[in-house]
C-alpha cells in the first residue's frame, strides 16, 4: 500500500504492547498494554516512583523497553530514535536553552527541521499569543518567572505540531496560584490539535480538572485506564480507588445482612439498597463524603474523637478515630474542632464504594 | 530613620582591619614606598618621584618580559581551556570510572611546584631524560637548555601537564550539575552533539569556566617556581617571564626602586585584566 493511503486509513493511535522495563534485577514497569487514541488527553496518575516518567520516556523513544513493542499509527516504532519521531516533551523542571531568547527557544525545534523564517515567525507568534508570552519574546529564560519559563517550554512543545506531546508533571514546580492558572488553560491548549497528549501527575485533582482519560498507576503497573470520571466514580478495584483519592480514602470492613450493613466493630449501622449478596465487604469512603453537616438524601451518623483538624481557606480536614480506625473527613467551610473533642459526623451512604474479598468493586454494576 | 549607635561593633571589625593591614596593606605600602625613592645603605632614602615608573614603562627589558608573559599566558589558556573541557566531556558520569578519573586528574595538582620543575627538568634532559632522549632518538634535535624554542615547548608542556586538571575538575563539576532533562530535550529537538554542547553545556558551564579562566590567567601570569627550576629563565632570557625578571632585578641586581615600580605595574596589570574579564563575563548575570 502506498504511504499516502496508509496515513489516511490509519487512525492516529499510540499502543504499548506488553511493554516491560527492567533495570538490573529491578522491574520498573511490569508488562503493560495500553492504547491511546487521537485527540485525547491521557493522565497518568500515580505517586512518585510509580513509573510514570519511565512509561513516558518509553512512549517518546527516549528509553527502550526491555520487552514488548510500541506502535504508532500502525507502525512499529520500538527502538526508533526520538529525533526521527514527531514527539515533544515538557518536564517538571523548566527546561529551556539558557542562552536563547524566548523567541529563539520556541523557534528552535522548527529551525532544526528547516522551516523558513517567515513561517517560523508566524507560528512562534501564534503560540506565544496562546501562552501569553508575546511581550517576552526578546527576554532570556532566566529573566522570566517560573510560570513564564514553563510557558516557554510548553510553547516549544506546541509549536512543532507533534503527534505526541508528553507532559511530565509540568506544574509540580510552580507555586500554587500559577499552577491553578496554567492548569485551567492546559486542556484548552490541546483542544483543536490532532495529537495525543499524555500528562503525568501525582495529584488526583489535576486529573479531574483536565478530564480526558486517566490511567491509575501503582508500582510499575497500570491499574485501570478509562474515562477520567469513570475511573473516579467506578474504580475497578480498591487499589485504583486509593491512587485516585486525595486526601486518602477511608477503608473499613463491613458485613451485609439483608438491607442492613454495619461496620465490623458494630459502631455504625445503615440501610442500603445495593444489589449485592450478603456477606463481608470492604467499603471505601472518600473524605468529602464524610462531613460535619448532612449532605445527600441518605446519611448515617458516625461518632469520632478528633485527632487533628486542618483548616484551609475554604475547607476543613478533620482526622478522627472511631473504634480502632482512623478516619479522614473533608467538609466545606471552616469547621472548628478541638483536638480530643468528641464529635458527630455524617457519611453520605449513596457514595459508598463496596469491594469484595478480592478488592474488586461490586456496586455501581 | 534613627541610627542606633553601637560602639561594640568595633570589636568585630577591628580584627579584620588588623589582619588585612598586616596581610596586604602594610607590605604593599612598603613596596609603594620603595617605588618612589632611591635606596641607599643605612636606611638612607632619596625622593625620586615617578622616575622608576617611567624607566620601567619605557625599558625594552620590561617590554620583552611582558611580551613573553602575555604570549605564554595566551598559549596556556588556548591549550588548557579547550583541552580541559574536552577531557571533562569524555569522563564517565557514573560507575567505578568516576573515582579513578578524579584521582588521576587530581594527582598533578598535589605535587609541589618545585618538584614539578625538577621532575620536568630531569625528564626533558637531552642526554639522560626520558622525553629529551626519546625525542633525540627519533630524530629531533631537542635541547631545552640551549634552544629557546625547545625551552618554550618544555615549559608549556609542563604547565599543561600540571594545570589542565584544574580546568578538567571545574568543567566536570559544571557538566554534572546539568539536569538530564536538558539532554533529553535536545535529543527530542534533534539537536546535534555540537549544538547540545554549544547551546546547553557551554552556557550551563559559563560560571565555572569563568572561574577556571580567571584562575588559570592569574596563575600562569604570575608563574615563577616551575620555569625557575626548569630553565632558570634561559637560555639567555628566552623564558624569563615577568616574575623571573622581577626577582633578577630585585634580588640579583638589588635595584629596589625600579623593582618596586615594576611590582606595582605588574600587580595593576593582573588586577585590571581580571576586573575587565570578570565584568564582561558577568555583565548579563547582573542584569537579570
């Protein structure tokens, strides 16, 4: 088939087939299969050292997998050098050429591929405007703020119309305000682009904000991959739910008998209409579903002794004990609690996640 | 604003004043004193004004020594800086090779100047030295004690051997502080090895290289011990650099006035070059 047809017929996609990465005797990535489609933003969500960066470097061609294959647009690109592929990457550190101006930095990938100078000017101008860098084109990176430096790096990644754009915790080194600002803009930047975006982050809130698809990753394994909201609302298993929860999810063992459920220490009991067999389960409750006030149609009380209460401007995080378990609750507004105080909190029963003995989600059919 | 008067602060400042006075100011003022006077025996002095300065600045002997000095320093920098960067680039970044290389590189720096001079003197002797004998054996007419060209060649070789390591170690430190992400970014852009060096490594090494050039400039411009032991400034005056010539004048001929004037001129040249060079290199840094 002539190459013309090939590119027309193949839908743009990036596929990892049984990709595995070992360094010495350590396994960094266990055999992994994942297929990313065109025009999607894909979030790799996992803690530090979960293998996000390794996975991205394998996707980019900066690192070779020990086993397995990488397919791009129906072509096996395993071992194909990164220079020969149309990839761009943005790092946690603000990586720009130190002796170049912002303009020269953004133009650098175009210059190497031999784009003529008029087109360079036009394309750099467009991207710079998109990223609010137009006024800084003649400055050097070290004259810019962290946010502007990262915008420059983003512009460099966007200007060359890559098929694959990899963002490795791009907001992690920014201070809070700049991070919020850029995080809101990010999804819009990729809206009309024919490319696959991969975004690695340690923060569940990033994934929710960005939307698209999310893969939860733990210790070198992809736990679950799907639409971000699906992964959040219906985690396949307890591990995925834990990765996608910050503050950490509350987990307790319960037993179900008819329509009555109770914690195994008998401290809390509630009616439930989930359609699962009677028996023992684990429940996962996200901190924002335990509040100092009633929320939802179906709540149940829990008594707690306050361990710590952390107040931020708009939220209150209360850690408390109930029986032998430690719990975390997240309420809106300022909810002042004293350490050691006995208090009553309300759990939103409809939002409980039920897991069976194999830690698989059983409600939310 | 109200200023608080606190005389106790003198406690902290006075020791520094005393130290600097004994360390730098008083010896320097002694030299200044000599440079404006004719010195006779028994502490008898006569005022001469700027006569010694004029004499030195106009003397052919000083011009020749300064010319040799500038040529020597220029050649040294031209060889040692690129060579040092080159060696640093080829040094391993991890594994057992790192300590081996670092120790090998530090060795020449640990050897006393005198010993280096003596070592190279023996090493280069045309009749018994390994280098001198070998060069003659393969057909070169090499004799550093009699031929000026050979004396220069040996002196430069000795200095390169002794001091390139310093540039290597500084460059290596600079290179190691570059985050791997920079190299990856360059790789993704498809930048060549040269472009990576030119646009990432070199700018990132700018500060340590500035330091390396400054140190090598000062050291080579003030070089004394090694050529003194190796050639004694000879043959004739071929390797009589500024320091060697200065010592000859001050201690050999006991011309204290002109020698003092020459010391000051020498000192100001070093100071001026360092200042100009440093301000040029750091101009952009200060702006940002």
